[in-house]
C-alpha cells in the first residue's frame, strides 16, 4: 500500500517538473524587435526658410527604415509645431499608405516657429520616430506705397504693429538692390494705433535711395519695404 502511494507521488512530481520546464521554455522565446525608423521633414524643400506674413509654405514629410525602403509600413504621422520655448503641438495627422507614402501640407504660418514630423509607429513592427526640427521665420510686412505728389512714402504693417518704430534708411550706392549696398539710418518714425505709417522723403543734392526697415520683434523676423524710393535734385 505504501509502495503504490509513493509511486503516485513520484509520478505527480515528475509531471509537475515537466510542466514547469515547458512553461519556462515558452516564456523565454525572444520577442520580435520593432524596426527602427527615421522621420524626415522639409519646408519648401529646405531645412529653414524666411517668409513674409500671409504667405504659404509647403511641408513634405516621409518615413524611412534604414537599409530597407523609403516607406515600409503603414501607420500615422503628425505635423507638429513649437513656438518659442513652448511644447510641441499637433497641427495635423495623416495615415501613410501605398497611395500616400509622403504626405504634403500647405500651411500659412502666423508667426515664427519650429516644425517636425512625428511617426507614431506601427504595431510591434516599426518603432516611433521624430524628424529634426525645421525653422520657419515669419517676417512682418510693411505694405508700402509711394505718392509722388508730396513725396509721401507710406504703408500699413501686418500683423498688428501699433505705436511701434520703423527705421527709414538711405543709400547713395549705384545699385540699391545689390546685397553689397550699404544703407544708413536717416530717421525713426512710429506707426499709429492702426499700424499705419508715413514719412515725407527729402530731396538731396545727389541721387539718394530710401527704404523702410522693421526690426525683428516678438517672434517675427525683420524686413524691408518692397519699394525703395530714388530722388535727385534737378
């Protein structure tokens, strides 16, 4: 009687050990590693641009898997923006597919900011990734014009720029549009409460060119007037 009982205990013990070994073997099987991806983003085909306020820019994004293919997996991507020292916020989300391997966004930026493309990954096959940031500098515009009668140079700054300074510059160089042309300060004027500005242009003895300049401020890039005014006596 005791012998039979011992045999049963031994059989049960062996069965439990075998079951434990089987479980250990299954849990130790290596999991499939997600493929590392790279996200890419350009703005107007570049890594940084400066545009006038009110103008559109084009962002092109795509995701690649190094050593494999340019678009290997479906999944979703986000166009994100960061203003100043703030955090990243999502502007738009697109799904990648064979028909949309490289999404494009046309955006009208309202201030200077950084942008990036973030890939959210795909199941356990492709890992998430984020592109290096690209920079868009938005410049204020002076919307300048010229009235010959009274030699009045005037305009309205956009976006709003009330009671702020504008520098009137002058130059006597032969080619005022050349990058090498030297401009000096003539005077400083201020916009009014509706962001309008105006100045009467003087006439010098020699041919002189004038333009308006607005300095960078509050997250906007600096800019010059669309026109330069040329005067000469006689």
